[in-house]
């Protein structure tokens, strides 16, 4: 493995590890979701401005579309994490690839193959298991529905970014964070002062977990095959509930764990089978 590839792998692993800590710090913070969102996006936007500078200001229509998906994605994730378990929030968000497989034929003119249909079916079966969890151990339905909707929102972001050129992607993240700040500004203005500990958590959420996570992942994507970067990114939903359990004591339900396993396994199997097919066809 050459140095560039090794660095790309390490960067992508680092991104997934940083992203996976989001649930824990959202749970640890006492502030409401919108106050957390303001600080998190403000710090992330500041980091992007330092790293990417004037390249952030390349604008086209698809970038604006990505911004309009990115901001609701962040809002729905933090809010659903506050309303339900971290496992529910992250695993239901990761139904996004299933929606992508359904929608790609209409937007990117790809074919809806048999393996994609099977993967979508498995993902939706996994999603249903999260709703079974609600009937066996009632929680906050709003959090479940919001997390499920976030899978569709993430799919919109993934498709719009995939349709756009790579040089516009950092700008979409930057302006998406600015939009989040504008939406949540009233909560920042009217909110009480926060402790030094909470400032530290918010700095990590913005600069480390969100901002640096995206910077590392964007670098890794340039030098790794899509399959490899996607598989490494799967560390995020797998580790998110683990950190929350260790640091916060929140236990995901058995049905939620089973649903998450079904979703993650179906996505991984599809990626591996498609890679083998591409290798075999030369």
C-alpha cells in the first residue's frame, strides 16, 4: 500500500470515528437541539473557511440543492437523537442508501437491478423492526419518525452531491452549516449562558466531529475506491451506539439492534457482490 493510499484509509477511518461520536455528545449536552445545532454548525463553518477558503464560494444550482438537503439533515439528526435513542437515530438515517438505489434511476439514469431491489427490501425490513421496538417498549414516536425521514433527506443530499462536480462539495457543506446557523439563531439569542464544559463539548462537535470529519472524508474520497470508502464509513453507525452506551449508559433495544444489523449487513453484502462482479467482468 503506497503512502497516499495509506493516508487516505487513515483519513477515512478518522472521519468515521469522529462522526460516530456525535450521538454521545448530543446526549451529554443539556441544551436543546437547536442551541446545539447553532454552535455545532458555526464552529464547523469556521473550520471549513480556514481549510478551503475561497474555493467554498463556487456556486451552481446543484450545490444550492445540496445545501437545502444538508441543513435539514443536521437538524433532523440532532433533534431525533434528543427525542429517541442514538441507535434509532443513526441506523434509521442509514436507510438512505436504500432510497438512493430507488431514486437513482430517475435522476442519474442508472438501472434498477435485482440486487438493488433485494437490498432495498432488506433495508426496509430492518426499518420496520425499529417500529416494532416502539410497540414493545414505547418511546418517543416523534424521534422515530424524524429519524426515518432523515434517511430520505440524506438520500437527497447523496444524490445531489453525486450529480455535482467534486469542487462544489465543500461549499455545499459550508453554506449548509451557515443555513443551520440562520435557522437556529433565535435559540442562540434567547438561550441561557453555557458552562465551560459544554463549550468544550460544542467545540468538539463543531470543529472535530462535524467539520474535521468532513475534511478527512473528502480527502479520503479522492484517493480510495467508492466501495472502500463506503465500507469504512459504516464504522459510524456501528460505533455511535457503542460510545453512547459507554459514555451515557443508554442501551439500544433488541429490536433496534436487529434492525441495524439487517440494514448494515444488506448494504455491505451488496457492495461486496458488486465489487466482485466488476472484477470478474474485467
